[in-house]
């Protein structure tokens, strides 16, 4: 993996690991204070959050979270998806702080994005079973900002981050020596703080800290050394993104149930261990 990391830092497209720049060169240190809102969109659900923090104490004074399901109907168009997210946020903010509230908004978007700044970036592709075709290539922050404007909200995206970057920021808020974060959930990914002089594909990149958080997108990692089984191959053949996200398909939550189903189905075919219940094992992704 280290070889692939160096290749990804050297050039775009030079590695299975995208090694994406996040434009995050400073992390929370406990001096932050005030009220912040956040949206977390990255799986079968999305969350809206309001958090109030006190400077110098790394203490969360108050936190409110709501979780909402992302239905199949919302995966029609980009506008359908972001209109729903924006309206949900608007209603949440009005309940918490009133109609004209305007607070910093963080957008955690847990899909591969090529960032242009700390607050904007274009979707490279969907993963984890998501598929809203007309969103690929668009600035997802702009999509959300436009949806917020359409529903009459004053909120706008202040920061766009991947969930791994958000995890790293939280870790650094409490423990200043935190330098990396790993997500193993519906999908999997990692990020870490890299020296800017090691990011060869962006020579001349300058930051105040001398470093930048790099989003590895390691779900797409692949190596002949990984123990890929017949069940991994069968699962890959069933997915829309065949031959992509190989590492993610081997270890992340959204796919492990299907691997278990394939194993159990093979057992049912070779014995009568499950009796009449074996028929249900013929339905792909029935185990979630």
C-alpha cells in the first residue's frame, strides 16, 4: 500500500489510491467556540446536527442530532436529493434557532470528491450503492447551496469534508497528537496529515502549517496479496461498479452481509442444513 500511496501523491491517475487533497491544513485544537451546524451524507441515512462548544475546555455544551433515511425515490436526480437534504436542514434549524438563523455549516460528504477549496469540490463517482447519475462531476457544495436557496434558507456551506477528515478533526480536538483517521462502517477509508513537500503532484503548494490532510480513498485499493475468495469475486460481479472499490467490498459493512449470504447459500446447496429456509438465501443483498 505504501508504494501506491507514493504513486498517488506523485500524479493523478497514477495509483488505485487517489490521495485527494482536502485543503484542510489546520485542525481543531479546543479553542473553538459557538454554535455550528453540520450535515452528514454518506450512507443509507443522513444526519443533521447542531453542536455548541465552549472554548478552552473541549466540552460540548449542547448537541442535537436527527437521522433521516435516504429512500430509493430520492436517488432520481441531484435536485431531488439535495432539495430533500436542504429542506430537512431548514426545518431543523428553524426549530433550534429560529427562521433567520445563519450559522457556519459543515458538510460531511462521504464519497470521492476532487476538492477545489476547503468549501467546494466535484463528485468523482458514487460508491456504497449510491447512484444519482447527474451529480457526478458537479460541485456538491454548490448543489446544496442552490437547494438551500430554493427552500428559503440563509445557511451556506462553510466547509466540505469527507467523513474520515471529520473523524480526524474530532480526534485532534480531544487529542492533539492525532495524525490519522480510519473509517470502517458502511464503507471504508482513511486520511492522514502529509507534508506538503511530499505531495509531488502539487509542487509549490504552501500552507501555514507545512502540512495538509490527504484523503486516501483506500476503498479502491487492490493488491494480489489480498486474500480474495470466490465469494468476493461473486459479490463483485453483482455490483454496479464491478472491478472498483475492491478493498471496500472485502471489509465494509454494506457488503459483508452479502458475502455471508453467498457463503450460507453455498452451504445450503451442499447440504440440507437450513431446510425450507434456504430458498430465501437466493435473494441478493437480503442480509443487511
